[in-house]
C-alpha cells in the first residue's frame, strides 16, 4: 500500500467519520472521545492491546452497541440516530468479516453466500443469484467449493468463503475483525494479499481490527493506535515504526 493513494484520496469523500466517541460499562471507560475517519478506497488498521476497546468500537460502528456520547457518521448518516430500517439500509453497504467466519454449518457454501441476499430482500432472479454467488467465489479463488459444506473446508478456505459472502452485496466498506487469527503464517499472508486485491479491484474502504503486525504492515494505508480509550496515534506504518515513543515502540519490537 502506498502513500500515493493517500494523497489521491485526500480530496475524496469520507465514508466514515467518528467524533468524540465515548462508551463505558459502569465504571469502566472503554472509549473516551475517540476519533477516526475513513476515506473512500482507504485501508485503516485499528491497533491496540487486548481489552483496549477494539471490539467495542466495531460493535458501535455497526449499531450493535449504542455509544454514550459522540457520533458515528457513515455515508453522512449518524448511526446512533437511525431506526431499525434505516440502520439495515446502511448495513447493506457494509461487509463484515467475522473473526470466527460465522458460516452456517448446516448450509452449503452456495447457501451461505445466498443468505445475505435473502436477508436484505434483494429482488433478483435465481439466475442472477447464481451468477452473484459464482462471481464472489471466483474473486476468492474457490469456485469449485460451491456445493461443499463448511466442515469440508480448511481454515483458510473457510475464511475465503466468509470473505466471498461479505462481497456478495458489493459493499462500499468492509470491516475486518482479526482476519488472520487462527491461521498459519502462509495462509495469513494469502488472506492479507486477497484483502488488498479486493480493495484495489472494488475501491472498497477497509477498517481492520488486528493484532497481526504483518497484517498491519501489508494492509494499512494508516494505523490508528487505540490506547486508554483514545486515538493515541494516527499515522502510516512506516512513520510509526520509526517512533521513539515507548508506548508505540512496544508494538513494533
């Protein structure tokens, strides 16, 4: 990922803008005036220690948790202000790759990919559905698995199928929750490369939650460091790795 793309995107629209986001659970302050922006076509990695609030952030972004204060504007709409139907309309433009893949074990690969189309009541013919499923699997190199069951797939293949399901609605934003967790080094690299290919092919914006420093290095245009509930640093991987700040250095040693 190059800084040239950042310069190009600097004049383009912000698809996500988080301002002064606060979320607490009792006396535990998880997010404290947290800020983040995501530009169309950009990839931002949120990096932080376990328990730093990364998962809470993702849940606030997709409307599973309501923040105590602040705004989360996606495509100009403030997520906490939306009713159920309005939230579903925004979610239809957002793909979410779960850490666990969240494939339905009782469904074939084909049926897993068809599920989002049924869930969002997309009005297309069965012929169009078949084409969308085949195209999504082709994007991840798994066209041959279309009638297989998830149990028949390796961990890396399940991750790819989950990514294909995420792509089926052609989302404008993809949220990745620890996309390489549980994968070996070679498979992790393949998944990261696939994420980059998809972003470049469809000009998607990516918000990635990751502990994997290879993922941070390879996939990020910018890195946002979440510490003590706040955005502690916001810069490129190349700049952060040169930092003399001890709180930043501990992630890159």
